[in-house]
């Protein structure tokens, strides 16, 4: 028998080795849809669930038979951490197991059949009746398994998913696992701690929907859409459609307006297995997408056997100058929030009522932007943003890269894979206006700049139409990454983490700092975070830290500098944070919450929410967006 220490080591080793075995398949990752040629079947709901605290499931091959008793019920989608009253499950390090029996309808015979997971955090190994079909490393993004050759129609199929939440130096976000050996008399052998370097709770589980869907065997596999506006004001939709296994004998491609009527004129041709073409909408008829007027067209693609309707066609352009961010050649100023996917009970599990509620609050406060701090969100967020005109800075899960050991070749390859998956999923959302490749990493040596030069250039290769940023937190004198970016994004907490509570210094320090960033790099500057922890209901006058009055006074010091600099090189402000969110336990985090939200975790407003609403309302009236 293995000792507890050896089992812990094996558990961690298996999770890290998964990274080497998990490969990112090429090809498309279009959102499933129901139409005359495609069908879907949702597998979300109640699943059997079993924690594996001793990490024996893999060696005992739990995937080869129904999970051994006792099991419990676990809702999908949801993080598993806060569902039960068991503190060991909340803080488990390693494996948990999910299981569900499903059926493929007999009517689906002859179709291509795909099993899709929208997000599993962190490493997932998937089995059907004991046979491995797919694995995936990294949460937040979808992955699939082609089940066409399975041939099991109308009979029960046991789906088993092993999930491992361990973070290592080669994951994103990175982490380190410490396992006590014989040299620590204050902890028992095998005592395990997951060290992380980010300030939010490491929720895990099947976080988004699981579903089956069909396509014809000869199918539309991927769509890439870009836009241009001619000198005469015509809007042009450029498209590249991958069709497998080859370009079809007949195709019809139409651009439909919001009423379903054809718009524009275009041409296309087959180039290998791709349909490449464009549709031009004349200036007098075109309706551009913008935050003030988020008009959406639909690109309808029909082949002899398949149909796909891409309903997120927003004709708009993006350009960055030395001091401006332009949408449709007009200056754009970001005034919005940073967020988290985080809520009571379900953790980071997809919460559709919360998505709608949050967009209602963004509308109420006149926000026009948010950053997906610090990972890609569910595509539901992007769809709502497309239709409401809220722009998104979409961020990779590279948060906490605060040690040189995290900058390995293995991490770099994984970072490339993550950027590929992000761009592949979200490239056609007009609301996505910029990619952020990391949050607050080390960036002061050649090791760091070589790493991020590779990531930034690879992202531009994947998508040359959007600017690339990285969110910096180091001092302007030591930072070496601004030269790699199109927009310099900076997090600053003058008056909170430095010179704590001294509001009289904030505007002086902030103005000096922002000017130095611009002098150094000559690129637009975005304030990607600023904020102060605020305990709801705590009132102090004169304002003191943690009171609602202090949060507002703190913001006002920043706003005075923003208003001066936004006429020069300053392109936006994102407050940290939209709502309070769960963190790990520490003496700095009462109730294990980061209280920097302008709303509580339950979406109730603090005093600062109204102050922010009034500011953003004034900015909207002045700027028109």
C-alpha cells in the first residue's frame, strides 16, 4: 500500500502529467445551435458525484464501472465547493468524479455527434463506458469529443468525468503544491497545501453546460469574420468559412438585417476547403455597431446539407493611435468595471439569472465596458455584450505569474494554447475589442519580456484586427513589457496599499505616475484597476478606510486626475470591482471576501454605486457613449 505521502505525490503528478497529454485540436469551436440541419441535447442537471481525497480513483479505475458507493448528487453547472456542508470538499486538492447516464436518440443515426463541455476547471479526463474519449487542461473554455463512431443509439451510455483542481508551475493560473514530509514537526506527513498567487477563490468543477449536438457529416466547421469601412463609408463584411471535408458544390451566403431581410451584395469563391468572400453594404444603408448603437446583422450560411447562422455580426473597426482608442474611427473612452464570475452557492458555475441581473446593473450605472478579470467568461456574457453595446477586454487566465519558475517553455506552450482557444471561441464577437494576455505578472527582466513578446505576437498572429494589452502592476521605472503592447493597462491603488488612507496624496501620485508611463512608452494608457475595500453599512465621517464614505472619496481623487488626462493620452477607467467576491481565507479577508465591489456579492448597492452611476451618466452625455 502507498503511504499517504506517496499517494499525495502521485495525485499531483497525475494532474501535471495531464498537461503533457492534453492537446488542443485544430479546427472550429462554433457554438452549438438548433436549426433545420442541427440539433442539441442538454446534459446539464443532477449528476452523481464522488470526492477522491485520497487520490485512489485513477489507480482503482473508477471510470471502468459505476462510481463506488457512497455517491452524492451534484448540480451541473456549478462549482462543487460550496454545495455541501463538508469543509473538506470545499478545500479539497486533487480529484473529484462526476457521472451521468445519457442516451443518443436513434433519430441521430447518420449524423455527426459531438459531446461538448463549455468549461471544466481545471483538468478534465472524460470516459464513456470506461473508455477515454477526451481530456482538457485549463478551465474557462470549451472542448469536445466526436462520438460519431460510437454507434450506440437508444441505449444508456455512462459518462464519467474526472476533474482535478491542482495548480502547478505550468498551469494558468500557476500555483504550487506543498506536501509535508518528515522535516516539519508541526504538520502531519502528507499534509497538503495548494499555494496560489491570486486573490480569488480557486473554485472548481463542471462550471458550464454539458451537451450533445449534431451536425451533418459534411459540415460548416468554422467561421472567421472581419470588417472594414471604405473611404466612402460602405461597410464590408469579410468572411472565411471552413467546410469539411471539402468545399460544397452549392452554397448560399446571406447577410440578414435585424428583421431577417437580405442586406448588401457580395461574392465568394472556394479556396481549398474554405469559402472566402465578402459582402458590401452601401454607406446609405449600412448600420455600424458601436456602444451607442449596437446594431447586429446575421450571417446565414447554407450548403447543400448544413446551415449555420452567426447572429453576432457587428460591422465596426478598431484602431489604436499613440494617444487614442478608436471605434469606427471615432475616439472611445472606456468607463466601466472589472468583474468576476462569482456568486453565492454556485461559485463560478454559470448563473443565468445573475448574467441578466449584472447587465441590468451595468445599464443602470451607464457602464460601457468590462474586463473579464482574470479569465474568459461564459459565452453568455459576450452574447449579451454584443446586443447591449458593452465592450469587453477579454483576459487570459494568466494571473499570479509572480515567480520566475512560472515562465518555463511548458507554461509558454500552454499559454499559446489558451490564447488559441480564446481567439477561436470569441473572435466573432464585436463586443470584444482587445485581448489581455495576463494580469499583474512579473515583467522586469529578459525572461519575462521574451515570454510575453512570444504570447503577444502569437495573439496578433491569431487575430491581427484587435489590439493586445497586458495589465501591469509594477513600477513604471522597472516595467519592461509596455514596449510589447498596443495599449498600456495599469493597476494602481494609491491611498490604499500605499500611503494607506492618505487621500490628500492620491491625485498628486496618480498624475505623476500616469504621465511617466506615457512618457516612457508613448502609447494610450488605461486604468485597468483602482479601488478600496468597503464593508457594506460601515459609515464614518470624516471618511476612514473600509467605510462607504471613504470608497467614494477615494474614487473622487482618481476621477479628478482621469478628467484631466483623458483629453491627452488617457483612454479609460475600470473600477475594481463590480461586486464583492469570494477569496481564500486570510487575516486580510473578513468573511473570505474581497470587499472592493461597488455592489455586494448579492448585488445590493453601496454608496459608491450611485456615485459611479452619476459619473458614468455625465461621461455618457458628454462623449455620446
